[in-house]
C-alpha cells in the first residue's frame, strides 16, 4: 500500500508575529522547531522512500528535523518552488490585523479565503493549485502508483491545493480547510492511486 504524508512546516517566526509570509524566506520559531521534532516522533514507525519540499527554509528545516529524529537523513530529497507557499504579493510582511484595519476585514478575508481572487501582486489559491498539481502528477504520483512511502514538507496553501485535489473538495469546501502546522497528515492509496483513507497522526 502506498502512503503519502503531508506536513505543513512548523510555526515560522512570521506565523508567530501574525504576518503574511508568502515567498519571504522566514525561519522557524523555537515553537516551530519543537513542532517539527514532535512530528518526527509521530513518524518514527515509517520508512520513507523519498521526500519533497519547497525551496523555502521553513519547510526545508522542518523536513530536516523530522528526518534527523527518525534517522532517515539519507533518503532522496527533491526541492522545488512549485511546492512554495502561495505568493501574497504586496501583503507579504504586513501584520494581518493591521492589514485588516487598512483594507477592511471583509476585503482581507476575500484575499485570504476566496478561491480565485488574488491579493495585489500575488496569487490566488487557484493559481497556487495550477503549479502544485502538475508537479504532484509528474513527480510524486508515479511513486504513489509504485507503492512507495513519500513525505512532503510544504505550506498551508500549497498543501490545501493538494488536499483539495486528493479529497475531491469543492471550491466552497476548501475555503473552510485549515491545515495545522507540524501535524502529519497521512494518506493511504490502493494500487490504482485511489485514496483509501486519510487522517492526522
């Protein structure tokens, strides 16, 4: 049986400061490092064949901590910006509460939670899905079909796009989806690539 573990990076310094992060390369907070260690403890029973991560430090460091905890630092790792967080454009670096004061709560909610409306200079969730899903189909799904066990360390929105695809969520349903930091999400597949089950560990 193929298994795919999706892991949102541990809390970053800007998660802690309630800022829009996007593609800014922000490190993990001390809490985020601890979340990564705890994720590793939950994954000790797994033997991964390979791992994937974005090119952003918070996802790479989360993956590295997990692999050190489980003693599997020698597996193949592929890094690609296709797995990067959604690009937040002009909002990157801004405090979310201050942004709501400036543009209004409703407008900020639309930017954050709509499916296909972009923030100024940034990507919508739809745009994010249009780079994440082709990458998944080309690079990750063949390993799923081969029955391997795969770990992906990425971001809230790149993983939301992937979960939307795997779970067959509608545009409306995905807007309510929140993926917590540092909690492994396990998918199990049959040999045709159909999802049999999924759960947080």
